[in-house]
C-alpha cells in the first residue's frame, strides 16, 4: 500500500487543503499530527482542510493503518519563554558553548508581557544550556533566567523510498 501526497493548497487565510491518493481499494485513512502526537481524523476521503493558528506548525502523516502508539515528532529546537522585567531595554540570549557563554540574540523590550526565542536546530541526544539576561535602560544586567535541556529527536527517520513525478508534481512515499 502506498499513499501519494499532493502539494498543500492554501484555501484562504491559515487554512490548507491536504490531499493524497492511494493504490489500495476502498482504504480508510488515519491522519495524524506528529507534532502534537494525536489522531486528527479518520476518513475515506482523499483530502482534508486544516486551519492553523498564526505561527503554528503542523507535521501530518496519512496512513492506511492505525498506529497502536502514536509517535511524536520533535523539531529539535528549543523555545525559550520568559516574562517581562520592568525597566529593561533588551534581553540578551546566550548559549553555553565550550566553557563560554556565547551571545545568540538580543530581544528588545517592546512592552509586551512576555517574550520568546526559538533556537537554531540542535543536535540529537545532546545537552544544551541557555540563559536570558535582562539589560536595563541604565545598562545594568539583571538576574539571568537559565535553562538546561537534553534534546531527544524522536522518532528516528522511517526507512522509506521517495519518488517524484515531474509531470504531476507529486511525491510518492513507500515503505522501503
């Protein structure tokens, strides 16, 4: 059994039509959100429209058989989140690399109640340390907020073969 995905089509705003075909007769499809690790829908249709919140990410897998345990896909990035500190000009985001705190970004205080920073893609099975230090309008540094995170990219890549058809602009994914 092979499921072939079509390119997603924007149907307005943050709504997208995802469609696919199958070489099976009368299949039932199970559509999973791998980022959230949940079943989105079960259908015999060959398309679905999904609406995403602004900035949301969706990684979908369409299967002809249900998972007994739904896998979760992790993007191997860290999102640092912190609340505003009064009288701050900017927040210095640093990563601990080879015994040294290395500046990665300055997030300027816009007056919002909270802030976030998304890291670069990180190596699997590796620990990272990050900190965010508020720097006041007077140039003085405040107390840093620190994180230590072990990155685990689960699941491992699936053994599959990909075939692209230039004429139909479709990609076929088959179990290897």
